[in-house]
C-alpha cells in the first residue's frame, strides 16, 4: 500500500509539472497594446512615404507646366520685333497701350512688380516679322502676331499665333496659374535719318512673373493625391532681338 501510494503521488506530481499555463489578461493586454502601436507606426510611415511620393509628382507637374511656359514666352519676347500690352477687356487694353506709348509703365487696373519699377499687366502681344524654325512663313509683309493672356477664371495662360486675317483658336500653354504679371519697360526710339524710320516707342525689357499653385479659384486642391498645397513662383526677363537703330 505504501509503495502504490507513493507511485500515485509521483504520477500526479509529474502530470502537474507538465501542464502548460496560458497568458493572463494583463499579459494579453500588454501584447495587444504593443502590437497596435507597432502597426500604427508602420501605417503612419507608409502614409507619409506615399504622400511624399504624390507631393513630388504634383511638384513635377507644376514644374513641367511652368518651365515650358516660361521658356516659350521668354523665347517669343526675345525673338519679337515689336510688342505691346494686351488685355481681353477692350477698355483696359486701350488704357494700357496708351500708357505704354506715353512711356509710362502700363498696368491698369492690377498692381504688382513694384520692385521692377511699376505695375504689371496680365497679357502681352508680340509681332515677329522674320522667319525662324517656329514661324517659317513670317516676313515683313506677312508678320506673325503672338498673343499671351491670363485667363483668371480658369487659372491658365492662353496663346495664339496669328498669320494673316485668320483668327486662330487659343491654346492653353500653362495650367495651375494663380497670377501672371508682365512688366514692360518702354523706351523711346528717335527717328533715324539714314533708314527713314520715324520716332517710335519700343520694348526695352520685359519681366515675366508667374505664380502656380495646386488649387482652384475656390481654394480646392486640383491634384488631391498628395498632402500639400504647393505654390511655385517663377520670374525671368528678356530683351527683344530687334536692334534699336535710333539709340
């Protein structure tokens, strides 16, 4: 009896030692808390990386649009033979051209570019009377009229290139545009007895300032994948190629 009892006790003791114990409520709570924190950290890092990638894409779109526009308008100004202010409102256009011919800095009614010496206009009209790769048919008898103007309602810049009497369809040369200011510095060109050219007013220098942003007129983002309201400002200047023979 004694031997059998000791054996039974050893058997019960061995079974007790081999029994596995589960997690307590406190341990399970700590485990879930740490796991949740790790998952939140990973998700936050992934979201930040995704937003950064989308922001880079948005910035790239704004950069491509603005750089292409600035290159085009500056190139056209440099290759122009004559220039003048332009506005879609006939009265504003007449006022600005009157200021320009009077050797005043045009810019009615908008203000801007005070650092350049005056207010800016929102459009420019150029005349090119020589042929090149872009306008191979241009000539003194058949010049090309190039017009740029800011369409504030649709936040874009439109352009036309007109040869002859046919009115071309405007095309968008830049989107995401918030504001466009063009400072035109007029210069007086006296008469040239050798060529017979009379006195006139020409463009000495033009400064173009463009502000682009990823938002519409109501402040809503146009490209909604990223996380930022991107705003980019570009400024460049140009002097027309035509030699001012009277100077």
